[in-house]
């Protein structure tokens, strides 16, 4: 039988008069459970109010098909009041971690105690409030972790392409630069006319600008490549097809090459051939650098979006622009937009900023 002295260690029971304490002790059912026993299963109907006098119990809740720890009860403690009060399924599961000695008061008897003593009722409801806040904190934490997992997957997917482009550009540009140095040395040994050298360098520099700021469509580039291929093959350049793409991307036309070659008619075939290859390789190297820059800029953009999304280095609550939060979320989750999906933006830029928890608001956009 439950003793009055044992339950007086719990604050709510200190509010009950002796008669009601004795009544509660008489009505309580004794339970002794070995370690590893499930006492309560999440989702089951309420089965009473429990008083733990010895031992320790774990509290878990299902999340994404897994049992996640929420907390523990260590004697002396009580639990089970929330589902009894709300007449709703149990919110958590409970297992014994050690051998446990406890008492069970059925739902009707617990409600009787609650209604007959105002002090007992207030104490119980204070505990209910604390526990519900703790459960809410757990659910928020799980939502944040789920959002973090989604963002991590999205960020990894989005970073993969620009990172690969950057690595590829840096890897390929090194041998290209070495070959250009070799060509420059050969060119210097031939000691051609300085005016011709300046002319070649001017063509190269204009090509660099064209590559960095090109807006040429694919069809135009294809036509230009075919024209260059015909000219190079007629001129007798070996493996001409390897040179056409960089030359076309730089805006070079057959007439430009014809003009450059006209000034080198007294030079060796080898030097003329090397001159064209030098020009093509220079443009190829610049295209590699451009691709690397694009990759680095994309990575920087994603990092900025992530920082803005998570509101790092900012206060928990601040004035935020809803549109910026939506845009940051779309950027980070763009990999989920399958082919054929178009995002229609119908923003009202006249809306003022709102005072909110920015990171939590962006979590809402992520969940949606």
C-alpha cells in the first residue's frame, strides 16, 4: 500500500489534506516493473496517473519512423496527467531504464482529486504547462533538424556543379598555361616584327573580352565554328576541329585569321601553325578561367543565401523582408524544381518589413 510519507515528496500532494491523501493511497495500484519494460505507448488511450517512487524511466516520441528521446523521469516523480486531462491519446512512449517501483491512480480517481483540491489542481497545471513547453521545444528542434537535413541535401546538390567546374578549370588551366609559355618562348626565338606581335596581342585581348562578356547564341557560334573549320582545313592546319570552338567563342572569324596570316607570309609554316594554336589555346585558357570564376561566384552566392536564410550574425527577432526570405529559400531548394516546373513570382514590393524570427519564418517557407 502507498504510504503518505512517500508521496509528500511530490509538490502537488503537499496541497492535499490528510483525508484525501489517505483516500489516494487506498486507491493507488502498486506496480513493479523490470528494466526494459514499456509502460506507456505513444498514441494509446490514457490509462491513469502514475507516481514513480523508485527507478528511472525514458520518454520517447516517434519522429520520421524512429523513436527519439525526449527526456527522463527519475524518482520521485509523477506523470500521465496530460492525456487524462485532455482525454486524448498519449503523446509519448515510456520505458523503464532500471527496475521501477510505482503506483497507478486511475483516471476517475485522479480527476476527483483535481476537482476537490484547488491547490492540487494549480500545482498539476503548472507542471502540465512546463511539460507542454518542453514537448513543443522538442518538436521545434526536430523540425529544425529536418529542415537542416533538407537544406544540407540541397546545398550539397547545388554546390556540386560549381565546385566541380572550379576544380576542373583549375586543373586544366595549369597544363594550358605551361604550353602557352612554351609557345611564347618559340615565338620569341623567331623574333618576329614588334608591330605584328602587337597586332596578335590586340586580337587576343579583344577575344578575352568577348569570352568574358559573350551573349552570342548557340546557333551563331555553331555557324562560326563551321566557317573557321573550313578555313583552317583549307589552310592545312592539323586537327583543325580542336581549335574552332575556342576561336569561335572569342568572336574570331575566318577573315581575322586571313588578315593575321597575310603578315606572316615570309614566316615558316610551323610558326604560322603555332600562331593559330597559340591564339586558340589562349582563348581556351580564358574560357577555363571564366568557368572557374562562374563556379566560385555561384558558391559565393549560395553561401550568401545560406547566411541570409539562417540569419547568422543577427538578433533572434528583427525586421525582415518576406520577399528576400522566399528568394533565399528558392535558391537553396532550386534542385527540387524538376524540369518543366516554373516558379511564378507575384510579389507586392510595397509591403513593409515585418518584425519576426527570420530563421523560423524561412523554416516555414522550407516546409511549404
